[in-house]
C-alpha cells in the first residue's frame, strides 16, 4: 500500500475495493478492539513488497481481580431464546459478522442480500420475529421501504435498522423518526446483543 492508503486503513468504511466487494470494517474493528484493550496497532507496507500488520497488547503483570458472579452475569450479553431474526445486508462480511454473533447468542438466523429477497422470505415464513436490515440496500427497495412493506404483511414484526451512512431514510434534522430503532456500524458483539434483546422485548 502507498503511505496515504496505509494511513487510512484503520478508518471505518475505508476500502480500496469496488462497491459490494468490501465494507472497510474489518481492520477498523480490529483497531477498536486493540485500543479498548490498551494496545497499539501498526501497519508496515511497501508497494510491490508486501504488508504486515502488527498488534501490540499490554502484558498482564498481576493476577486478574476476581469478578463477583453477579457482576459477571450483569456484564454478559443478553442471550436469545431461539427467536428467528432475518438479517438483510448486502455486504458479505458484515452479514457474516452479524449472523454469526446472533447465532452465538442463541437466535435462529435467516439471511437475505436485498429487499426483494427479504420480502419473499417474510411471505414464506411466519416465524420471523425481527427484521434486522441495513438502511442502504441494492436494488429498488431500501431498508425503510422494506420495513414498511414487511409491516404491512406482518404488523407484529419488530424492526431494527443498521447503517454507517445514508441515514437520511430514517433520520431527519438529526433526529430518528418516531418508533425507529437503530444501531450504527461498526457495532460490537455486546452492543448488538443488547440492542436486539431490547427491541424484541419492547
């Protein structure tokens, strides 16, 4: 990579790939985890020679303090109970990350890459409890339009939006539309767990 590209490699949504081929979230999530852990990340790159990414984590010099069971339970992500969640996301790596996290949390996950496929899935299955959709989707149906069409078919369906940009479909004058639930990318495992649980319980 050139020096200019390397300097932006950890930025959320920065990618040199074509639209639809990468989200630019991978390295930014790694960087966020390293910084939250008190560490440091560095990229060494030379065009034509290769790239190395070095991750530095602080060494633990003393035994970790015991965490009371009650506190540990409170910090643990809220698990699911087998509810079916439809994940609608055209970026393969974002879809994979969210779907794997939700499965680990105990949800049954169905995936769709665009609004049209999602609507067909909703019409074919009456057990979907929550629609988790990106705001910006390929094709003629964006996330807001998908949710409106889905709710006409299933008024009891819960909806959670996600986006890193193009919020104008659900945000006006800096405010979320009434009744809209949103989680901004990039999100963590714990943030996703808490938001999904909250929307389903609401």
